[in-house]
C-alpha cells in the first residue's frame, strides 16, 4: 500500500494494491490450507512440531523472520527520537499493554469460561504475552507510524522479559487466591522469555537496521527507498501466509475436532480484541495523538505474542493440553479480526488531527509498498 495512495480520498479498496485488497482472502485461504493439511496428512503436525532449535519451532521462526524483516528494513531509524520524546504515546502504551490488557483478559476468561479451567488459564497466558511480531504487519497495512511501532515493540520486548513471569504469578496464583478462585501455577523462566524476544524481534530488527544502514551508505537513500524496498516488501506477506499455514497445520486436528471448545475460547478473544483496539484508538484521540500514532497504539495494544504464549503453555502444561489449544486458537481469531480492523483504522482518519510533518512522512514511505 503506497503512502500517496493511502492518503488519497475514495474507497479504501481503491487505494490498496491487488495483494493488499484481497489480503483477508489470502489469510483465510492460508488458514484453511493449514487446517486441511493438519487433518489430511497423517503425522504432519507431529513432524513439524519436532523441527525445533533450542525448543523454538524452526518453520514458524523462519516464517516470522521473513515476515518481519522487510517491514523493519523500511523503518527510518534516524527518526526514532521523535517517537521517544512523545510521552503521551509511550505512557499510554505501557498502561494499555501491561495494566489494562492483562487485567481485561483475566476478567473475560473468568467471566466467560468459569467452568473450563484449562482454557481459562491458556487465555490468561495469551493476555500476558504482549505482541512483538505480527503487530508490525497490521500497523503497516493500516498506515500507522512505522517508527513508533518499532519503538513500542522494543519497549514491549523489554517489559516482556522483566514482567511476564511476575504477572503470571500475580494473575494465576496471587489474585485468584485473593478473590477465592482456583489458582494455577506457571513455570516460565526469564531465559525462555528472553530467548523468544531475541529470536522473534532481535534477529529481524538487527537485519533490518543493518540493511538500511549499509544500503543507504553504499547506494544512497533514494535507491534504497525506490529500488530495494519495493523488491523486498512483498516478502512480508509471503512470510505471513507461510507462518499461518504452518501454525494451523500444527494444530489442525485439535482445532477441527473440538469446534465447540474453539467457539467457547473464541468468544472472550473477540471481546478482548474489540475492546482493546477501540479503547486504544479512543485513548489516542483523547490524548491528542494523530492518526498514524493512534493506529500504532491500538494495534500494539490489541495484538498478542501468541508464539510466546503457545511456547509457555506447552512447556508448562504439555502440547496436548487445553492451555496450549487456547494459545493456538488465539491467532485463529486474531488474524481475521485484526485484518478487519485494518480497514476500520483506514476509515477512521477523518476523526483525527492532521499528522505532524515528521510523522506523516514516516507513515508514507516513498514509492514503496506497505507490505
């Protein structure tokens, strides 16, 4: 999605490239393909699950790295200081991600799944795992502030390492005990969390930074923006679709064999995504953020790090546990919901003040596709 096109008037669909215009269709097809492969090819899920490096799924890791690298290569790292000076954005993000988000998921899990403790625990773990991966794609599609997304994702990563284990203890043990509810232990080491952050964010972030630094120094910024970025941009979509196929192939049988359970898990997730995204956009508007940064705030607050949530659930409760299934259902609901919210975000521009000059430039890269 090009910057100028995104800024023009007219229907949203008319301002999208062919790939972007039908992105929901490609994602649904990838989900269906993954589910079908998981059901039709005996042992495929088990075979994919065994392809790991240091306990991390290699196919999913490769897909995420390919998905995130082009977007992080588009970031203008020389503009990050304009984001770090915006206290409205940073404070709002911290409160939404580390106070309201986990608390809302805890409340919805207990309210809507009081009789299903395994799924309830899995959803609470999903709520604790703040997004550091796919949110970059949704933000980019919705014309959010790319530099702001990079800063907020990095901030989430630091807090994830520091706070995930503590919040897990609070929401699964301490708080339920105070309220007279059932408690559940959570065994997640700081190293496991740090490793997930390093793999899913550190590697593509370093690669994107070095690509821009070396490319601009050797060939110049104009060549980098007009020649290189359009060539590598589509790989973000390819990586996204590959990741979705692999993810749903891994759990295809579990998802399709328990449709009622999936529906029960889906309900609190739907409510969560809707409330977090809409509330974050409203908060951004209330504190005076422009549309690109309010959009970034909303998507970074509404998304979750399902890779980490699934890894923690499997390590603590087992691969066939209800907690793991709840983690897998997360992206099943998140992907189509957030791609729908991309279109809502694009239509919401008229309710926000005009972007500041630096932000407007950051949100509209020169001559490059958004994905």
